C-alpha cells in the first residue's frame, strides 16, 4: 500500500512539475503567445449573421489583457473576438435623488468610492480587502465539490470547513448583516450590492455580492459586433474537431438503461416530427437542476431519494421582465452613453424588494421598483455599420412568475389580448421612467416590445421564468448544499454543469487542470455559449434547446454570460447548445492533485497577466 502511494505521489509530482514548467516558462506557455493572424473582419452580411446563435450579454468584467478569463476566451476563438472596453463611468447607481458613479481600475475604483463617501474610507478599504480574500479563496467551493463525499461530509458536519478558509463563513453570511458591520451609511450599503438578481440583500450571500463587485473592479467590456460574435468565432474551432451542436432539436428525455444508468438523450427533430434517440456513454446537462431532474429524467428516477434531496436544496429564482426599445437615430446622434444605469427609488433595498415581491398582479404597473437601463448601440462601435441610422435601449427589472401564471401553457405570440395589454402596461411604465432619465429620447422611440417570465420560459426553458436559475440565497451557498450540488448525480453517467453545480452570478478563477476526456458525450443546454472542448457547431433557428456532440480533446473553458430572451413577437434564433470538455470526477486523483498544487502556489485572479506566485 505504501509503495503504491509513493508511486502515485511521484507520478503526480512529475505531472505537476511538467505543467508548472509549461506555464512558468515564457517560451513554453501556449497562452502567452499573441494570435498568429490579425482578427478577421466582423460578419456584416445579414444572411450570414442570421445563422449565428444569439446570446444576450450586457457587459463582462475581468477581460483585461492577460486575465484568465480573457486568455480562456481568446483560446476558444483563436484570438479573433474583439472586446470593447466601456469608458468611465461604466456603471451609475441612482438611489432616490442621489447618483453615484463607478470607475474602472484597482486604484480608481476605490478612489471614486472614497471621493463620493469621504467619511467612509475605512469601511470601503475593509470591503475591498474582503473582496480580495473572496476572489483568492472562492475556488475552495469548487474543491469542496471535488473531494470525496465522505471527506466533504466530515468537514461540514464537524464545522472544520469554517477553519479552512473565511470564504465559507462569507458564503453563509447575509449581505445586509455583513455590510451593517462595516458602515452605518445606508447609501454605501446599497451601493455595495447594487446588482439585482431577484434576491434581497438580507437573503443573499455576502460572498456572491462581493465577488460581483470585485468582478467589475477592473472595468467592463462588450464584444465588438454584439454577443453573437462569441458564437461565430467559436465555429471554426468546432468545425476543425468534427463535433456537432444542434438547435431546433429540443431534448425531450434522458435515455436510461435497465440498470438505471444514463445512456443518451431523445431529441425532437422538428415541431411535429418524430423523436430521434442519440446514444452515448456520458450525458452532461446544462439545462439546470429543475429541468434535468424534474422533467428530463424518467418518472421513476425523479422520485429517487437522492434526486428529491437535491431538488429540495434549491428554490426557483425570481423572473425578469425586459423592454426592448428601438430608437430613430444613431448612438452618436442621440448622444447615448455606454454607461449602464441602475435605478432604485431609495436606499433601503431590503424593504423595497420585500414590498415589491409581495405586490398583487394588478398593483405591479404602478409600483415598479428597481430598473436597469443600457444602450447596446452605444457600447458596440460596429452597431452603426450594421444598423445605420438606428439604435436601441434595453430596460430590465425583476418580475414574479405568479403575476403571469394565468397565461402559462399558452403559445408564444398567441397568449391573448389580456396578456398583451398587461405586459405592455408594465413596459410602458418602465419606458416612461427611462424617458424621465433621458428626456431627449421621447420623440425618438420607434419600436417597443417586452419579454415577461413566460418569454424566458419559452426561449430559455426556464421552468418559472427565472433568468439566473435557482435562487441565489444564503441557503444555496451553505457548505452542505455546496458539497451536495456537485457535477456527478445519483444517476450513473449523468453529470451537471453550469447553473446546477455552480453559480452563474459569480465568475470565479477556475484553472483547467483536468485530465481525461470521454471519447463521446451527449450534452444538453439552453441559452449557453459552448464551454470547452473543440467541437463543431452548426447553427440554426428556432426556440429550442438540445444538442449532441463528440469531443476529441479537451480545451480551455469559455466565459458565459446570461442569455437575454428575444421578443415574443419576432421569430428569434434559438439558444445555442452547451458543450463541456471533461467529466469532473469527484474521486479523480489528478484533479485533487491539481487543486492542491493550485493552492500551494496560490492563484491570484486579479493579476495583470496569467501567472503564479508564492504566497
């Protein structure tokens, strides 16, 4: 036994030494080399762009040159995807009559806050210190999902997990409780959690909010040419590997063998065509926990005790409501700012969210609370080239599924006059408030369309219209739930990725040190950018989610932004299907050794370039 352990240790040390040499040596680091050719021209042909899958990205952080996320996406797109940095201020937060601006840069970000809150310098610096701790230690949550279950259970039940890192205490502390210890200034408290995603600060995890603020500390970026460029520039890599991604082929069920193991999926070829069964030894689902366990598994497995236990650990998140506004005139002519605007009626976000969520359906249009306004046409310098003389504005707020549940089960675009009237009454109120902020646009509005939680349900396959999956409350980030919601599932050969085992709200530094890739897998998704592996993508149109692919070798993971729903009254391209490059096994010794190496050397996701340093 000891001889075997020594042999494994020697092999692991050798493997990690080779990886470290490859990463640390400038000449041997494949990520340090610039692209071999300049970026290809953006796709401007409408017919060609029609075939590109659409994802909605408002803006992305940590995309500065040399960052881990930038390097990963550059690898997936051969360096062809260009990012446009938003000028300062990239965000403006309105709290009643007062406005606060956020500026990019590690020093400028803090300086801007201290300038606007000169008496709160100590609180601001402590918050930034905590954000640094969170960014450095957040990957330990992923480690807790990878270690053997018996070890994870021991650490959680004995409370030893809290002695390993403060990140676990931060994850189980509500944001309101944490910031109350830092400052009595209510405006500053609200500003430190201004990203709304349906969970009130008193119910949300301090870790999630602090990571989101940290994520945008360096600034914000937007893909040149729009979000569809992400999918377009991944196509060549996918084609070279011979894999395939299908749209308009919704997955109807997961195929399970007689011994209870996943063996593939069944997809529907068209609206009225027959099912096609696709067999594979591994099934990876990015369709979310509720879809995977509650809809796609056969009924006997849905009632499996372990499956029911996982479903009981999470709740549906709050839905969203979006308004798409077409404007007459270019972004330059209308002086549209690339800044993102977060507008709140006052600084008591807990009371605001509680009262808003408790509204009856009829009271909603006249009592709208928070609002997000952005101008995609102002962020993308190529927008005028593709849509001359036109621009657009997007307005977003949160909305409960229950307010629209009366029309659940009706077909998109055929929900009836009452639904249309109610939806547009909310849209009109949001537009009026937006025009109060930008009065010079009052006579420039040409087009208004809205997307309700039912729209999300239709286009994103969100069970109750939630935009960000399961509820991001404190309970979801408790060590017990984090350890339980892992990639492997109670069903053999079925794995989860994306919103199931992880949180889409908090981009964390993840290092792709995973060995081994199944020769063939079937992956299911809705509204996701391909995540890893070199596969072929064939784009189509239609509101469908589902895919099959074949992976030949693993690749670096891709950053994925939340998918924005399309307008109901327009034929919209279907969401792309997700891809995952490896099956993360909890007992994989190589994965455990890689994470051990990672934390011995220390990962700093905020460095100016990809690299390592001793702590």
